[in-house]
């Protein structure tokens, strides 16, 4: 205890004259922060840890946005259904008689220039849409989207008569016709019926080619040929997406293709 008039001894005291205790504590906290930021000698001597790159996952195709049962707007001409009325109105132009965009390689004509450009790929063999999971390429974006489902294991629609399963209910319904024998797509020229509209379209090419004097039609596009050899050369376009040298050379001669 100090007597009156005595001064405290500063040798053992931690408080010095002219020093603010608050500023001293702030300086100590700043020093602790700087020490925490600076690496320790052991950390400097050890080599930096390298993160192993994660393998990229293959992109899975998106599932269909809506089911066919959720498409309330149906086309009266072909039965195709749509989610929106505007899409149905756009589609109905395909049944309109006005088709001002004509293909220079075959008699087909189209309502939109984009449809003509997509159709012309069947003649040129161009396939601008590659699959990112396999080497296949496609001429139409919709064909690529349909193909990508083979790379996903999700097939919730199972056939009751065989072990097959499908991604879409429409695919299951079409497959079921192979068990029931139903053939709802008849040919209007010979009466032959088919399970799938694609099979009917391929069959109708035979009648169109025969009427034009070209008895060898391609079953994958609208081309037809007078000679079987030229059809064989042409089919290489569909096999690997590349036009063969023999086919490109034969185009310079009279090969019987449609002008």
C-alpha cells in the first residue's frame, strides 16, 4: 500500500507511463493475426499438396419435359399432339398446300427454309450434331436427342410380355405392336400395313421410285436410283456419315440420281 506522496515502482509493473492499455491490447491482437497469416517453418519445408483432378462425368440427356398424355392439342390431320396451341398452329403449316421452298435434288418442298435446310442434309450426308458419348453423328438435333437415351440406364416403361424396357411410353406402345400384331399404318397404294410410321414412309419410297423409273430407292432418305450399284455407293453416306470417294466420283457421271 502506498503512502501519500509516494510513486509506484515501474520496474515490476507492466503499465508504463504514457501508454494506453487499450491501444496495447489492440496491438497484441494485430500481432496474433499476423502470426496466424504467416506460415510456420514446418509448413514452408513441406511440399505443397496437389489435388488430384476429378474425372469429368459424362453429360446425361435430359428427360422429356412432359408425357404424351399431357399434350392437350392434337393435329386433326396426322394425330400429333402438342403442349401449346402455338406449337400446333406452327405444325399445321406442314399440312398446308403452300410449300414455296423446293429441294433442288428431289421433288419435295417445304413451308419453312429451316425445314428445307434440314432436309438437304439427307442429300449431302452432312451430320453436324455429334454424340458426346460415342462416335455417332446425326443430321437432325431431334435424332441426336432420341439417340442419347441409349446411354442412360433409366428406362422406366417396361414391357409386360418381354424383358425390354423403354424411356418413353410412346416407344413402349409402339413396341407392344410387335406382340399384338397391330399394324395401324396402311399404305394407300397397295394396302400393306405397318407397325411404325417410319416403316410406312420407307415402303412408300418404293412406289415413288417405281413411278419415276428409279426402282432402287434408299430406305433412309428420299433418294432413288436407276442402278443398284449407285444405291450401294450412296448408302455409305448413312453408314458412317462420310461420303465415299467412289460416290463423290460417280456424281460427275450420269448415275441416274434425281436431278
